[in-house]
């Protein structure tokens, strides 16, 4: 481009023809960047599968396990380990500061072993203050009754899956076997 001094100006002069920017395809643009960028571009194009998006289907939030489903899972783990539980067993639990009366979801009176599933939809939490849960956990690790408290998790953060509930009960039973209770 040359710059010329205008001596006389009579009429406006505009460029002739049509000016368009040339569109460059992404492969040729990337090829200028080198072989590595060209290979990355080819690999990225190869990953596109119709209907799945670039990286696959979107992740799905696990659904909350209902109390009925959780009870079935937990009871099956106890049965697999030779422990039969009575459902909705009335229990009075006393500790140094207070006492509570509640129905344990599953309980074996001979072994003093059971579980309580804290359902957030019902009024289970009214009985179980933090002090009561701490006292139950101390009794579980001591002389008894050995009651495992299963919380379903937080729906908005990450609810417990069936596998996590089963793993928690299996760990509880292994602990009881180690203590010589089962």
C-alpha cells in the first residue's frame, strides 16, 4: 500500500470490485500450527459420534433409594450372613443423659444387633438428635445394642446408592464378626 498526497479532490473514489475476507478451513489453519495440532484436530473429529455429543451422553444423577428398597438391601445382607432380623422392633435406649423410645427398622434381640434407616421424608429425625446418634454409635462400638444408623445421604449433594448402602452394612457386619458378636 502506497500513500500518495492528494493534489486535487474532485470526486470521491471508491475501490472497485467486491472485497471479501477469505474463509480458511480449520484444517489448513491448524496445519500451519504444526503436526501436533493437526493430529489433535483429527482425533477430535474422530470422536464425534452422532446422537451422543462430543464426549458421550450427559451424566445422570443417581436416584434416591427409597426406604423400602434400602430395607430389602440391608435385610438381604444380614440374611446372607446368617442373621435374621425382626422388622419394626420397639426399643428403649438409655444413656447417661437421656433415653429414647423408637422402633428399630430391623433388630435381632438375641444378638442385640440391628439397623435404623433415617428416612428424611418421615419424622425419624425427631427422635435422633446429635446426642442420641452419638450415644448409639458409642453403644454400637461398646457393649450394645449394636445398631447401625444408615442415612440416605443428601439428595442435592449426592444420595447414597444401593451399592454404598450394601457396603456400609457389610462393613458393619465384618466389624461385628471381629468383635465376636456374630
